[in-house]
C-alpha cells in the first residue's frame, strides 16, 4: 500500500447547526501511533466517531486503505477492521468478561476458532487480570479493568486501525501507565496502527510517533510527539499548571 492507512481531508461535521469539525486534515500511516489532543469540546470524539459515519460528514473525505469510507455505515466500516474503544468505555455491563470479548471476536466476521483462541491469548498476555475475571460481569469490574476489557474487546476484532478515546480517563496513574504500556507493546510487537485521543497530553505525546492539536474543530498544530512536547504553547495549554 502506498500513502497513509487513514487519510482525512477537509472534514466538516455538525450536530444540528453546531459545527463540531470545521475542515480537518489528518493522516495516519500503517504502524504509527498518532495522538490527538485538545481541550474539552474541541471535537476530538466527533472526529473519531465520524470515521464510523456518526455523525455523517457534511463535507470532506475519509479514506481507509485506499477506500473512500466517507459517510459509510458503521457496520461496513467495522468490516474493514477499524475498531474503537469509545469515550466512557462502553462495555456491556450485564455480560461477562468472556461474553464481552466474544462480541469483539464476532465483529471479525472471518476469524476462525484458532484465530479467536490466539486473539484471546494475546489479550490475556496484555491484561492478565482479564483472564482471572472471565466469568465476572463487565459492570462489576473496576474502572481500570473495564478499560482493559474495552481495549481487549476491540483487539478481538483483529483491527488494522485501533482508535482509543481517552483510555486513561479517570484511572489511577499506575493503571493508566499499564494501559499506555499495553498500547506501546501492541504497536511494537504487532505493528498495530493506533489513533489515541487523550486529555493526558503528556503521556499521549510520549507514546505517539506524531500528534495533532485540535482547537475548536480545527487542527492548529501537528508534529512529532517530541516536537509538540517541546513547544511552549503546548506546555502552557496542556502540560504545565493546566489540567494535569
Ligand atoms: N450528540 C451531540 N449533539 C450535539 N452536540 C454535540 C454532540 N456531541 C458533541 N457535541 C458538541 O460538539 C462539540 C465537540 O464535541 P466532542 O465530544 O467531539 O469534543 P471532545 O474534544 O471529544 O471533548 P472532550 O475532551 O470533553 O471529550 C462540542 O461543542 C459538543 O458540545
Ligand atoms: Mg471526547
């Protein structure tokens, strides 16, 4: 494949007459971790969800692996093996851990039994805690365990692109670190391509190869994680004495 795995050009998306994305360009190459940072309400979650067609873009294009997926329904996008762990980690609270993981595997329509078993082992290697809690209902897991399950479920669909919306939100620092370490491991060992939306700009930019800063529905800055971390305006707005 030539060119980026995911390419977004001039994306406009709105809720009623509130324009949440005002012409966004963003690229993710295969094998990259890309961080998207920005203040509350900047449009980060909207960007991630627009890839799944909700909200449906009003203008611009989204291309995945050379296919135009702009406005394509969610289940078609999932079939291209794009997976997400949405904001607020929407696991199924009444289902057990095992059933939640099975739901992820079901999204990978062509996976055989052997692949499913290998996928489970991969998830357990990353998050051993999930193996110990297989029969526990999702809703009774701790916040950190629910995040592990949300990521594990997304991984069970064998994604080519994994999109994570605020995976560290509300987690104790030690648990957040485990989540970031797991993402790094997936990228290094399996070459998984990742888009991570984070309020924790410091962690996200250390993890990511490249980052984008979103302000009010527009990308205002982009660069390598290290470049962005060093920029005084980023330090002032997102790192020092800010929200972290
Ligand atoms: N379902 C919705 N209906 C109407 N407006 C919405 C809806 N979802 C988001 N918005 C608005 O769109 C804008 C962008 O929201 P979005 O959730 O994408 O921001 P965000 O960058 O993810 O913020 P946060 O860091 O708080 O999660 C905000 O002004 C928000 O109020
Ligand atoms: Mg959000």
